[in-house]
C-alpha cells in the first residue's frame, strides 16, 4: 500500500510544481494588473474569463475527460492513435466554428457574455485563445498518461515565462492596456502549441473513427454537464455581483477570491492531476478501497493545515498582495472561499468509484443541485451581505455536492472512509480557528506569535495524540531517515 501512496505522492509533487507555476502565473498576473488596470478593467477581464470557462466546455464536449479513461486502458492499446486523432480533430473543428461565430457576431456575443457590446475585440481574442488552448489539451494529457513528467514540467515552466514576459511587454512596454492582457495570452498559447508539436506529430494518425468518437462522447458528455454546473458554482457569482453591485465590485472580489482559491487549489489540482491516472492504474488492486480510504484521511490532514495557515494569516496575505490598496476587511472572505475548495478536493476523491464503474451518468445530480442552490442563495445573499455573501453560498453549494456524491459513490463503489479520524481533523482545525479570534484585536506582534503557535500545533497533536497509527509513524520515520541519510 505504501508503495502506491509513494507513487501518488511523487506524481502529485511533480504536478504540484507545475500547478504551482500555473496558479502562480495567474496570481502574479493579477498582482500586476492591480497596479496597471483599474477595478472596472479588472472586472471586465474577470467576466471575459468567466465566459471562457463556460464556453470551453462546449469546445471539448467532455472528450478531454474521456481521453485518459480510454487512452490509458490496456484494452484500447491498439486504438491509442485513433483516440488521440479523433479527439484532436473534433475539438479543433468545434473551436474554429466558435471563432467564426465570434468574428461575425462579436457585438451580440459581447452583450450576451459580458453585458457590454463594446468589447467585441476581446471576445474575438478569447475565442481564438480557446482554439489553441483546446489543441494543447490532448498532447498534455498524453504526457500525463505516459508519465513524461519532465516534458510536462517544461511546458508548465514555458507557459509561466511566456505569460509573465509577454504581459510585461504588452502592458508596460507597448501600453496596450486591457486588450494587451488577451494579446499576450494568445501569443503565449500559440508558442506552447508549437512546443507540443512533436507530441502531436508522434500520436496523430489519419484514422479518425466515428465509433471511437461515439464511445468518447458517451463517456464524456455526462461529465460536461457536471462541469457546466460546477462552472456555475465557481463563476455565476461574478455575473450576479455585477448585476446587483456593479462591475467595479467584481474588480474588488477578484483579488480576494483568487487568494482564497489559489491557496487551496494549488494543492487540490496537483492531487487531481495525479489522482485520475493513479486510480485507473490501481483499480484492479484487491486492497484499492482501503487505499482510497487512507488517501482521503491523508488529504484531510494536509489540506486542513494549509487551510488553517490561510485563515490565521489572511490579513497579512491580503495586505501584501494588494499593497494596502484595497480594504483589509475584504480579507475575511479568504477563509470562506478556501473552505469551499477544501470541500472540492473531497469531491474529486469520491469521483474515483464513479469513474471506475463507468457510472458517469449519475455525476450531474450533485453539481446541478449545487448550482441551483448557489444561484438561489446568491440572489438572496449578495444584496444583503455584499460580495462576502457570494463566498458563503460557494461553501453551501460544495458541501451539498460532497454529500450527494458520497451517497452516489457509496452505492456504486462503497469505500469505508475513516470517519472518526476525518472528524478529529475537522474538530481540531475548527477549535484552532476559533481560538485565533481571541488574538484578532491584539497588537500585531502578539497576534503573529499566537497564530504561529496555533499553526504548528496540528502536526504535534497528530504525532503524539495517537491519531497516527504505529505503522504510519514507522513509515514516516523511515522516509525522514532515508531522506536525511543520503
């Protein structure tokens, strides 16, 4: 079992580096935009990328989600080239059709997508960016499937350097303003496509199969419905904030939401990228359900410490990120956004059984329910509580989703999770967060010292309270000894 955990950990670390680079790119770029663009422009950028988050689902129709399932399956080894080529050609054609629609109907689409018809050029750039973004999906998935981690990391680093460098060129040197944000992104993704061309060339064949396409769509379309409603949960608050409070409030919401999301999603997405290839590769192991249960516990321990750190030091993080240009009380939104994405991680863990049993037809139930709840609560909470109301509703939506998916997963692929230990992690984290409020009004140095003590307490408690089992402690000691004896 520990050998499998070591494999998952190794891949998560590699993907974590890439995900840190990817999320760090957006983090750094927004840091840059806060100093160049006004809140209105930041709000427009946020709304355009929100629209892109929905539209890209229609580019792929779930083929990207089906791709790994069949490309890595030994039963389909003889059809790998066909799976790759069919997916790539199909999504590229759809992307070109969307780009053509943007070219001819840009004004109408601008009004529809961001409630402003004066940003046709940005909409056209967005559609063209998405064409190349969907092209690079499949060679990148091949690198994951074949564990070509070095190449994968190279792509992530190249994207990071290109996006940061090109944004500096277009915004600071060429003074292109908001359009420069999208122009830099377009040039970057074109170059990434060129770098990935060897992977495309080595896997591409003229064998485009309708039968393969049908198989991929049957698996993928239900996941696209799922992702569509997940996008509603993640992004609909931007539209509702704009409707109730104005575009500039979207500009205030974007930085604090980004901080709360990125701090957790760096780790959640690192895990997710390694998780799907991993659970497919071990699905025939007789002890796989015990393994999945352990992974859920270890995820909870780790992500709870990350969440605790973000909550304890939220004001300092927010002040440093915005250079004090935005009101410090906005930092109170960070823990709510972070908690929502902690729950999102548990949602990914429980997807394993549904994918293994190929029961993706049940997946839309959870996100549809969560999305409906999210929109309804946003309509009530945003006018009453302001932008923090949107963070409240995200927590409720993801909590409901986790509960529903747990019920579904329990029926199709029952895993006995370690609920006593999971409950202990939750309780300890909640108690420490509660104690931290007693330092809230204290002088800065006392608050920092007190929060620092609270932050280091969980590992001590887990180690000495009996939470960790003897074999786990023994394995950790072996790992530490092996690391430092080299």
